[in-house]
């Protein structure tokens, strides 16, 4: 029997076990430090589990930026359709939503974990809960086992599926980076990606909790006023900055930049109307003697309306028919370009994904085996790959896990 040990029972580890247990000559064990598998998988997509995306291969790979090319090989062997077929075979149906995002039909991410664990149990995969791998034992550049609390478990193949270091309460505390480092691997710079953005724009605290739908948020270069990237959709103000779907997507762009001090966020609160159309609308409507404060109440959410005059530096008690052309322009500029400064990205604890990890240069993309230590494999977020939101990251975990588990 071929003894295979997988460290981590998350998305990638469960798929590595599924793939390894296809071969009856393999004796497969998962070591999971938590008392359950898939703690992070269970909270994915706000508990609904956006497991993959229907995007075509090239677009899928593009979602990972520069390191995406590393995944071609894994995706060519096990891609989105293979995932959906595998889940369906195990009795889990899926549904595709806007943007090609795929979810379990039950809208419960935990159903994916349960389905996988049930299948692995029926295949006699040994899942050891509450066992933390402490270190990897190597002899003559070859893995011989893994150290746990009461000694060394020997194995012929070791798969590191320990995840990244975001949301550490789920068990992903970055252990895999230390294991890899001790084996001579390079760990590229670790930083948060897909996370809230912290700002010190003073009025943000006044609108904390406000969610805006159908707005456009842009990342702008402060020096050139050039828009670098933009997203349309929903966002949220927090006590410390901004979050919500479009901000999380923009944060990935920021994580990739070297000097974030040159960047700021501009929000278009009325993206359906151009500057000229708003000007025309206001020229017509600014004929009454309603005061500005009350007018803002009719076109903006309450908490934002309350502070909008002060953001635009215009007297909120001024009557509409007394607003000058210059003031009208300032109001439109503020509506179309509500500016928020960027202090930094939120702490890695709050990030959806860890940017950086085991260098892809040191892993064989066809097998996920280490190029440095024989019989050592990596899969999932511990590798230096990360994508935008939309189900890409889980598919990468499933695909690399599947490849790492193969023994033929
Ligand atoms: C809030 C949130 C929502 C997300 N939503 C989505 C989404 O909808 N779609 C998407 O594509 N991606 C999503 N992601 C990202 C996705 O969860 C990860 O990319 C994915 O879980 C990575 O899988 P993994 O197997 O590499 O790591 P993990 O899922 O983190 O699993 C690692 C496992 O290893 C265990 N472990 C770690 N160290 C040890 C050790 N020393 N010994 C034993 N066990 C150990 C951990 O306990 C954990 O169970 C989300 C992430 C977060 C935080």
C-alpha cells in the first residue's frame, strides 16, 4: 500500500483525498487540526459557497493575474465542468447565477463539505480530527513522514493543503508556509487580498453601515487623475472604511500595486446620468425655494444626505433657486466623484484570500510536486496563486488538490 498523508481537510485537501482514494493501492489519511473539515469552505460566499465559475479557460486563468499561467496544466486535467460532474455524481446539484458564479442548489456551502466527507468515509479515507501537523520529516531530500503530537507518522507521499493565513479562526494560520520554508522553499511576500479598504476620510464614520447599490467605484491615480480600474455594483461603508462586493474586487487591484499612497477611490453615486444630464436635471429642478438639505434627502440615502452639503462645502440651508452655476457644478462633481482616501488594506485576518505563498517556480505545475523535496506536494491557497472573487479561488483549490492527489 502507498501511504499518503494530506495535511489539512479544507477545499484542496478534501479534493486531494478524493483523487488519491481513486487508486485502491493508496492508503489515504487526512490530518485536520479542527474538529471538523472545511471550516473555511463552509463560510464561503456568505455561507452559500461560490464553488466555481463558468468562465472559459483563458478568462479563468486571467482572473489570477500573472501567476495564472501556472494553473493551465491543473485546469486542463480537472476544470469547472469536471468539478460539477464530480459533485453531481455524489448527489450535489448546482445552480449558475449572474457572472457565471456557480453555487450548490441548496445554497449551503456546508453541503459541499458534507458530501465530500461522506464520500471519503465510504472510500475508507482516514480523517484524523484535532491533529495538528507540527513539522515535515525529510531524509536525503525525500519526505519520510510528518511529526504530530505523539511522534512521527511515516508516509510515501505528503500533501500540504494547509490554506493561507486569512480568517485564522478557520484553522488556516499559515502553518504550511513554515513547513515549506523549512524544506527550503521560497515564500513570496504574504499580504491580504480581497479585503475591506481602510480609509481616514473623516466623514466615513457618519455613514457607517450604509450600503449603496448600483454605484460605480473607481481607483484613481491622485497625480494624473487617471482611472486605473472600476467596478459597478454594491458597496458598504464600515466604521473604518469601505467594503462590499465591488470594493473587495477593487482591493485585489490595490494589493497588486507597490505604492498605494498615490491612489484614491472615487464613487459615482449617479452612474446612470452623465455630468451633462445631471446638470440639465438640476437646472430644471433648482427653481423652487426648497432648501438644499431637503433636496439631498430626496436624491440620496438619509445618512449620506445629512452630510453631503458639508462634503461639498455648500451651505445646506441655501434655497435651490439661489444656488449658483459654480455651486451646481460642485454638487454634480461630488455626486459623480465622491472621494475616499486609501490608508491601507484591512488586516489579513479579514481578507478573503492571502496573496503570496510557496513560489510557483518551485512546484511542478503538472503534478504539484515540490521541485526541491521528493514526495512533497502542495495544493490550494498555500501556493502563490490568488484570484478575484467569483468562484475562481475555490476552483483552483479543488483542481490543484485533485492533481496533487493523483498517483498514476
Ligand atoms: C469569508 C470567506 C469567503 C470566501 N468565499 C469564497 C467563495 O465564495 N468562492 C471562492 O472561490 N473562494 C472563496 N473564499 C476563498 C476560499 O475559501 C479559499 O480559497 C479556499 O478555502 C482555500 O482552500 P485550501 O484548502 O487551500 O485552504 P483552507 O480551506 O483554508 O483549508 C486548510 C485546512 O488546513 C487545516 N490546517 C492548517 N494547518 C494545519 C496543520 N498544521 N495541521 C492540520 N491541519 C491544518 C485548516 O484547519 C483548514 O481546515 C472565501 C474565503 C473567505 C475567508
